[in-house]
């Protein structure tokens, strides 16, 4: 994964996910997108306030499980 972090102008942290086609087919990319969102949702307090995060998975990360993230 590559994670880009920037200060946000809002009061809450936000998440953006960009998944290249090299990671896998549409089913795999959507599954990975759901996992990253769930990870962020359940651990939002650990990320602090007012930051923007962009997560870019790399090829080979498509079959990770939530506990592996």
C-alpha cells in the first residue's frame, strides 16, 4: 500500500481510495475497497482529526483479509 496524508480543511479525517487495474479484476478491486473503508471506519479515532488520507493498494494485495490490513 501507498498512503498519502495531507492536512484537511475540515474537522474530520477523510479517506480516498484509488485502486489501479493491475491489482485485479473489478470484483477484487471492489472487495479491497470495502476492506479499506471498513478498516478506516472502525479505527477512525486512531487517525486523528483533520487529515485527508489517500490509499493506493499495489498489485498482490487483493486477497488480504481485514486482520491483515
